[in-house]
């Protein structure tokens, strides 16, 4: 069975400091993993995705994530937070054997302090 | 290339009325997913459809909710006899290939039940 656990429901960082949003997954097969961002009253936008190519994935707005199979993790990072990064972030897992299903984490709310 | 289009963006209904939410997927996408997001909560899967077929409706409430994706026209999520607990944001996403491909989200339809 597939599932996603986002370890922190809320993360608060100061502007200019690093961001770490944690995600662990369970998947019976080779997963595809995604991070989406949702700004207030908006839809979800894809930040980055891993689909069995390079394990370090670079996304938009300076975000990146590393797929670590041994740790079943796909943590999202950014070296320096910007005020515009304040949003809700969702980790998503899917694989070719999930019957076309995508599994969402419960989300992490990122606050950036000026 | 227009993105996923949802309408209406905001809908107000009184208890007992019907709500119809429409979703036009991206051009070339034949996979449509509906999700519900309650305030301060993550996304909950409702239903997955392909053209003229419901593939997975395991997230749909057993009563009052239905969805369709006809051969021509948008996908429609229909809620009959709405109750206050139906107040939420409803998001549609489309995919060209289904899992494990990428989901593209609409801006959401925000239903308020008075």
C-alpha cells in the first residue's frame, strides 16, 4: 500500500534561512514523488517531481528534493527562504501499480518571518 | 494552452439546494481527479474519471454526491441537497497519462452552504 507522511504540520523560518520540509513515503514499487505548493485561495502548483531519474531533483523557485530509497524519504529544501515562499506544501506519491491513484500528505504550512 | 478550468470559482447555496461544479481539463488530458479540501485540512481524494467512465470513486460519499465526465464537455461534480458540512474548496486536476504522471490543478471551486 502507498502512503505519505509529512512529519511537520507547521514550519516557521526566518527570511534568508534554509527551509526543510520533511516527507516519508511507503510504496511497494518504484514510486514517483511530487511536491506541490498551494498559496492561499489558489490551486496547487507543481514544484518538482521524481520519476526514477536523478535522485536529486531541482524544481522551481530554488527548491530541490532528494530521493533517498534507503530512508524512504523525499525531503524538500531551499537554501534561503523568501517571504513569497509562505504557503502550504504537499508531498505526493504515486506509482504505476496504484491504479492511477495519487496519495497526498496532509500538508506542511510554511511561515516565513521577516 | 489553457490550464485546468474550474467554474464557478465561488458558489453559495442554501441547505437543500443542489451544487454543480464544472471542470474542463487541459487539452489532451483524459484523466480527471476531484479532491475536496476542508478548512485547515489537506486534500481528500473523491473520484477519478476517464472519458465516460468512473474509474475510482472510493472517496465519494455514498449519498448525494455524483460525478461524470462525458465524451463531450467538462467533468461535473454534483452535490444534491447540500448541507453545511459540504462547505469546502473542491479542486479538479487533470493528467494526460494518469499515474504516475503529473497532475495539473485548477484554481478550485469554493462552495459555501448557508
